[in-house]
């Protein structure tokens, strides 16, 4: 079912999410805000101006600062809390219990949208694991977003509540990965992690995010990637074109003048939207038209993130369609 008109999505349970249901959720959340609930999970900031189509959900960053993966396309550096070295939010080890207890309704919790929750630091501090344990005990569905195979350490926790693990895998090519994600786990390790997740009966979603023109948008490479993702048990592929933030191009020029030249030209006719440089509309649409049929060919759900063409989506872009139950359950 495509996401269009007044119907936002049809969940696996058969329930349709529409404007009326969405309004009910927002009224509930606003009412709690005015009740003065300060110790509660923050809502994910959904910006329709930036073409975000996410349904309401919470967002929890277990680490602050610049992710140790040092991806060249990182957008988090536009936010003051996510510059400098990665920092563990140690206070969450004690405060997460109260935060979870004070938060209603029980919408999915995304962990997380900026600094990867499975930083190398997580091996020592286990903040993400502690938060996931508490949230699961309080019956919150989880959406784990990462590009680290360390996530497989916590599969026992994820089995305790409806959980989707969205793994970013932008390419199978080591040469490309070393350029754009120099300190992240290798593509092979991430694919192996997806297989372990799926083999445990958990929902595995792959994010090919970002798709960078002339770098990882070759159709042949993309089909090889999708074929592997289908083989290991991914349910869905979500793609999103790269949306550089200010400072990206100057940093890229120091890293690779050749790539810099190509991308500056490609993005020349794009436009800035809320601090992100978008490819022009026609380029974005052509990318979806080229890559979507490949995903559908392998029997996977397809979605795009913040592209402005929701009619191409067969499900929610973030993967939470698989962990959202009946609406009434989350209002209790």
C-alpha cells in the first residue's frame, strides 16, 4: 500500500493510520506536555518542510558528540550537541527508569537519530543496552538505527519487545566504504549482523542512506547489494539521497578533490532546505525511479526518506510499521 492521500500507512496488523489517528496521537502528546512532564522521552522532530513523513515516535541519543565512525556525509555536525568527540550519557544509566515510567503513550523509541548508539564506547559503558532493557520492560517498541555489528550483542533484549533493527549498509564495495565511512565496521560485518538479526526472528531493515551521486548509485552495484540483503533476510530497503550540511564540501575537498569536483557540479542546481542541500527535484525523482524497481524485484518493501515522493513508498521509511501495533495500545 502506497503512502499517499489521507492514508499514511497500513500496518502489518491490518490497521490503517490516517489523519484522524495521527491527530489523536498529537493531542495526547500535547496534553502531556502541558501537564509538565519534564522527565520523559523526547519526541522525534518531524519536519514536513524537509519532506519527513515519519509518524510520531520518541528519540533517544545514548551518546553525544561526533560518532567515531567519522562518515564524510555526517549531518549531525550541524547540531551543537553532536560536535567534538563522542561522549557517553552516563546519567541515563540511572535516569532512564524514571523517564520511561513517565512517558505516555508508548510509541516506538528510536535509538538513535544522531550519534550511533553502538559506538565503540558502548562496549565499555553499555548505556544503549541498559536503556533498551528498561524500555523493553516498560513495553516500548524499539527502533534501533546503527551501522555497527555490536548491535548483535543485545539481541536477547530486543526479543523482549517488538523491535526493528535498521542497519545502514551503503555499499558492498570496500573501496567506497573506506572513502565515505572510514572507521565504521566493514560492509561484510554489517551484512552478517543483519543475518543474525533476521535468524533470531527479529525484523531487519537495511538503510542505503545516503545514496551519493557517482559514488554508490550505480544500478549494478545497487542490485548486488539488494540481492545480498534479500538473501540474509532483510524485510525492507530504505534509500535517501545525500543531503550535505554546511561545511561538507570544504571537508570533502581536502579528502578527495576529484569527488569534490563531481559532487559540487551535481548539487549546483539543488536547493537548501532547513540546513540541508537537496539535489534538485528531478534528480531525486529519477534516482527513485531507477532504484525502486530493483528493490521490488527481490520481494522487499521499499521506502525513501525525505525525498518528497511518498507515493513511491510501500511502507513507512523508518521501519516502524513492523513494531507499531493497534493504535489504542499506545494510548494506554
